[in-house]
C-alpha cells in the first residue's frame, strides 16, 4: 500500500506554492500518493493566534529573500505578489468546490491560481481579475463563483480547516506522512525520509 503525503495548503501562502511545485516530483520519486487538503489559512491563524511573517516588517523582508532563494534552488518561477496579503476566502471556497465537483480539473485549477498569484503577480483580491484569470484557462467564472456560494462547499472548507486544527496545524504548508506533521516548504527533505522509512 502506497504511503501518502497530505498537503494542507492555502493559495495565499507563497511557501505553499513552492511546496506545491516540488511535491508531485517527490511523490513520484518515493512511489507515494499526494493528497491535496485545501484549508483556510486565515481561519487557522485566528484559531491558533498565529500570523503571517509578513506582519513583522523585518521578518517579512527576510521571508521574501528566503523564498526567492528556494525558488532558485528548485528551478521554478517565483515573484512575490505585490498585492499581498490576499484574502483567500473566495479562492479557497472555489478550490474546495472544484475538488468536490470537478475533480478531473482540480490540479489544473490550483495551478492556474498559484501561477497567477506567485508567478504573474495578479491581484486576486479583485473578483474581476479572478474571473479573467479563470476564463483565460478555459474555466467558467460564473460556474466557479456559484461554487463559492454553495452551502456544501462552504461546509467542506470549514470542516477541512477544523480537521487541520485538530491535527495540530498552525500554518501553511503543513504536510502529514501518517501522523507526522512537517511544517514549511523547507522541510521536504524530512518528508522524503518519512516516505522512505519502512
């Protein structure tokens, strides 16, 4: 039976974006399965008393430099979003809705929004920009917007966020191999070791 990596993420987290770029390859190399677990990072922060490093100016500046270093190491495109922080409630409801209702397009959907945020520097606080980004990739913006108002979708995102909190999550990305929690895109070497253990 394959081991799994559960990836708790929020699109507004640049560290989650970097982890996202690396996890499919890591799972392929370790013959393991990647399980996407979208959650609302704002809800996690509120429940745990945590906050974005960007709220502390000197730490935020360092974080941008460090994320850029890792992007170079990984060989992936990365641009710190000039509109950060992003209110991701709409985006994460949409992500949850696509996972529930259009699972065959889920990875493509996540990829579209991650690229818009952390490569192209688009302002996804603006619903019109979100609609344009989605339309450009062949998604129906009205259909996606409808998903964000679906009560089942709202409940699913809340449940996933509550589940994350119950498992000890305090930020993003949070990765689980079994019951082991690994926080941060800079802990992928430990994730790999856990996957390779007998």
